């Protein structure tokens, strides 16, 4: 069952994170894991007619999201948001794509997501990848360049009023800092 949901998660990104969390317990599932699978199936039945529509636009802006405290998750330190903050029914959160954009150039990202159409903003959940063990600066180096955050961080609040992350605007620079060349 979970394998079929994983396969479905390739086209239904809104369930990908939740299915990933459930699949971690496939070797020793408990009743609450089966309940989670049934909840995913009920969600799929309820949302069968839903779709995302992307509009053509010549301007692209990349938006990144990062969890405010990933170290608190003992199950998997690279989880983008803690499981208790994510609900399959919360479509505003579940439609954001989990991807580590820090590892890729913008051209590669646009190739990955061109099947979803072009939009003026792309939203991603990004894991915090620290350069130094005790440092506070996330590593933003990518193949052939680096990402740089611009503007002020905007808080992301879940439906319970809890801070679950930050919205950051990122710009890609080719080359190495501080001599990188800003791209469009």
C-alpha cells in the first residue's frame, strides 16, 4: 500500500512528504501508521478533482523555505518540517515542493519543474544544511555558483499560529563569493 502511495507521490506532490513519513515505519508498522495511511487515502478521495494551475509569465523569482528548528526532530534531522506541523488536509503547506535548491543551478530547477508550467514564483521547502557544526549560516553553495538570500525573512505561521519556517527570496550568483555574478 505504501509503495503504491510513494509511486502516486511523484504526480501528487501534496502527499509526498506525508507518505515519506509513513514509509519510515514500513518494517514495523503500528496502528497509528495504518491510521495515517487511511487518512492519506481519504484525503486522496476528497481531492480527486483538485488541480494546480500555473500561468505563463516571463519573470521568475525563486522563494525558499527553511524550518526554524530542524535539530528538534529526532526521527530525521533533514525533515523539512516536523510531522506534527504537516497535515495532508493543509493544502497551503502540502502543495509546496520539497527540494534542496542549494545543490542546483536555476536552469536545472526550471527543467525539473517545467512540467508544472511556468509561474512567477516557485516555492520550496529547503532543509538547513550547516557549513560548520556550531555555525548559524546555512551552506548555500551550488554547482557552479551559490545562492544568496535577499530582503527580510518573512515568517510562515501554520493554522495553529505556530512559527514553522521562514520565507526567503534567493538570487543565484555564478562563480565564487565575493566575486560572483548575479543572474536573472
